[in-house]
């Protein structure tokens, strides 16, 4: 079994005690067990210090480093200054044979099934569902008397403003987007550094603040519309809602705290909160007009994901996508554009992750299906939304199944997600005789008629 010496540095006192007790020389095992807690702690600290000092010696083989550690153990046991408050130095003289002791390194086994994946699956599927139903979730209740104060004019103006903010993706834009994403990925691969990561962190925080602010304000005004009635005139910004300003301040503080604690074990919560808010907002602003554009976009993304995960090692000697996602060239500082969840049942720790693209690309199609069902007054079973959500869930399941079957090697999730979403749409459209209508669907002409 291969071991990196640097990994031993993270061992706990219990790990070192187990290591010392699992020796094959009875005399050394006996003497170690005779040590008091104070002496054992000193011995372990000495071993840890030795490992830390030698962990950077990449040129040394594992066997050489382990033998050096064994020599150091013998020196510590025979040195009255290091260990010996409960033993006289002479009692360690017969341990000169300790140089031949074989120490067995202990490696906890990883669980076959990581249950944390289920939580990440729920976050991804839940984000897609919430984004698709967001307009229904935040829509005001027209029967509420508090909304009777709004005139038809104000309602039409609000709807007009919302439609002006939307971005309808076309076929040309879909192709340009994937080409731009590939170019940016290559730039990250070659020029990724700490300052480059900081640029991404800042951009992520700006988008996350905007998304989180939008979600909180929309939900709050859905339940308490009067919260947005109090306004304040600010220089350069004009009339601003006080409630919106307070929420914005909260979101900024939340993002700053996440940046300051992003290396802590609990930082995944802040990153996921900002990321989910960002993706829900993006899926509200960017829309697919029909299946024709969806096919172009998802097929390009399908090839993009497979190429940069599986084929790029042939050209660049490394998987470009995996290298960038792990932050190998930025001192282990990973890019923030992904959802994370800690591996709770894994003794080695770490996180399960899913990139934003694996949620946004299929999410655009699922959101289109929801709008199509609503505009054409389709039921739950006779529509497309429910079946695409189920397909997306199965696609993620197949992604993690492939991950385990390939011993943890990174998988292009769109390899499984595109057939399970776009494929389901095409099959259902053909079966129902609606594929031609879906292919050239125009929401504006449909709503006007």
C-alpha cells in the first residue's frame, strides 16, 4: 500500500499510539506500554516533528523515510532528555536492536457507499426544481386584498420590466458560449495562480450576493409585501427600498465571512448558499426558447465535458477539467463555482462536489419544460417537467455510479445528464407527436394567440 509521508503528519495521538503498539519486537512494545502519558506524548511529538521535517524530501523513497523514522524512534527511546521521566536511561540500553523494528502503517478503509452523495444529489435536484418553479413560488396572491392597491398600469409595467431583463439564448449564442467556456478553461489550466483564484472568488461573491439578495427579497415580499414600501433616496442610486438595502448588507456580510473562513470545515455551507442563490437567479434570467436551441447548447456542452475530462489528457498530459477543479496549480485552492458537501462517513474526510454547469445546463431545459407545460395547460403526467426532473435525478445517480465504478476518477456529468434530460424530451415529443412543435416553439406567438 502506498503512503505519502505528508499524510502521516495529520495523524492524531490515538493514531500514533496504535502505530507504536503494532510493533513486532516484544521488547519495544513492552517498553512503550510502560511509558507514562507524559513520556508517550513527548515521544509522539518527536516522531511527528521528524515526519514534518522529512515530508518535503520528495527524492527519498518511502522505504528510506520509514527506516529513518525507525532510527529516530530508537534515539528517542534511548535518550533520557527526550523520554525518560518514568524510566532510568539504563533501562533503554537493551533497545539498541530497535533499529530493526518493523512499524505497520495504519490506513483506514474508505466506505463502499458514501452517504453524503445523497445530500449533494438533493441539493442539485432541489436547485433545479426551485429555479423552475420560482415564478410560481414568488408570484403574488391575486386574491389578497393587499394587492388590490396596485393598478393595472403598475402591474403591466412590472411585467414589462421583468421581460426586458430576460436573456433568450439562440443557437449562435449557445455555440459561442461553449467556445468561450473552453477558452477560459484552458487559460485557467495554464495560468491558474492564487491571484487568478482571487479574481474568481470575487466574481463568485458578486454573483452570489446578487442571487442571494434576489431570492431573499422575492420570498419576503411574497409573504410581506409592505416590507418594500419604505424607501430612502440615496446619492447615485436614487430611491431604494430600505428592506432591500438591509438584505443587501446582510448578503455582503455573509459573503465576506465566507471568504474569510473558506478554508474551515464549515465553509461548504456558505459556498453552497451563495452558489444556489446564484444559479436560481441565472435560471430566471437566461431562457431557452425551444428544443432546437436546447439541442445545440446541450450537445455542445456534452462534447465539451467529455473532451476536457477524458480526451484532454492525450493532449495536455492531464485532465484539464479535473486539474482546474481541484486547483492543483493554485496551491490546492479550488475554484468556488461548485457545490460541496463533506464526506461524513469517510475517515479520510474530503468533499463530494458538483460543478455549476452540471446544474445550469440541464436546468435551462427543465425550466423550459415547466414554462411550456404552463403555457399549454398540460397536466403533471401529460407534461414534460415531471419527467425531466426524474430524468435529471437518474442522470446524477448514473454519474455517481460511474464515479464509484472508476474508483473515484472524475466523471463528465453531462455524459449522463444530457441523454437523461434532452433524450427524454425528444422521446416523449416523438411519442406524443409534439416534437416539431417543441423544435420551433415560440413562447411569444403562443401567448399572443
